[in-house]
C-alpha cells in the first residue's frame, strides 16, 4: 500500500488531469501524475511571471509546490509495479541555483554535453532505464539551441489475475469503423466492477479491471455521439488515491474501451491503448 497524499495535492493533480483532458484532441496518452511533480519543482525554482504561471499550472502556491512534489513522489515510489523519475539537464552556461538544485530528488540534475550524439545517447539511456525498457528513446532531439531538457517518467506494470483472450475485431462504428484490429475479451460475473453514470455530455460506462498488485485500471465508455475529446480514457487508481476521483468531473470526457482504450494481456505491461471488445 502506497503512502497517503494530502487531499490538496490530489485535487491539484486531478485538476491538471481535467484541464489536459479538456484540451486533448484525437488519440493521446498522458499522465498528470507524472508531469505534476516536475512542474511543481520548476515553480519552486522560478521567479517573476514564470513562477506565477507555473504555480497556476500546478494549482498550488509556488512556496508549497516542492514539498507537495516530494510527498507525491514518495507515494508513487512506494507503489508496487510503478517506477517514477524526474530528470533535468542543463547546459554549462545556464546557471542553476545550488540551493534549489540541492532540493531536487537525488540524481535528478545532469549537465548536457557539448557533444550532441553523446548527449542524446545519455538521454535515451535514462528513458530506457527509468521505464524498464518501455520507452527506449527520449522523445526530444538535441541540437545546439537546446539549453535545458526537463523530463518525467512514469511506468506501470501489473498483471491481470484473470487473463484476457486475444481476438480480432472489426468495429461497426467510430473512428476505426471497418478496420480489423487486435482486441481483448474477458467475461465475468462481478457486476460491482461495472457501472453507469451521467455527465454533461451523456452517459459513461466504467469497467474496473483489478491488477495483482493493488492497482486498478478503469476502462471508460462514452456514448457514440460524444465529440472526439470525450471518447477515450483509461485511468489508473493507485492505492494512495483511494476515495479520491483520479479524473474528476471529466469522467464524461471518456471514451470507448471497446473501440479505443486499452489494457494488456496477462503478464504484459499496461502501455496505453489497444482495441478491446
């Protein structure tokens, strides 16, 4: 069981999730829980307009952001199956205040080398190591104009106690209509793991799929008439967020687990989306 996180921090992370979901267009995968600590540390070290803008994004006063970020990182770091990390690389000519750098988690700060290929290899190695090989390359290309690279990594592995069966699907509606897609199917008798709620955009069906290490994956199905931003969500409930909605009122901005959102088969990593029955 992970450590508890203050309600103010959970609400702030949820608020960032909701804003992000509201601005998303088309298919995407994101995690506010991964990027929020990075923004919080940057808010703590910034000044002037940048400090105010980062504090607004974080949803907490900048003076409190770093403490909240450490609390959240401690909680995610104690969860079975979850790997989280922050990284910040700067060029030699970009001065970093020592008192701020000392407050970052150990091993967070690095220096960008003047040899670009070597620097790129170092970033790629960090991404692969911190995600257990799920992400092999850092999604940024270094060039002479790059003076700072902030990064966060969040990688989750869980196994289904009851595995899914793989099959091919051909959706009769939605953006993948007529295509043949790899899908997953499983049947069960636990009705308490499925439910329907209403939201401002229509009805949403939720299915909870428990993992074997205390982590639940929630697959959310919105009505077909919902606009694209309201179509696809899969969310993870960590133990320390019990009783707190991971995606607040934005649950209506969800999408079809039988058309777009994913889960992996037994023993594989939960990586994002696949077509599911």
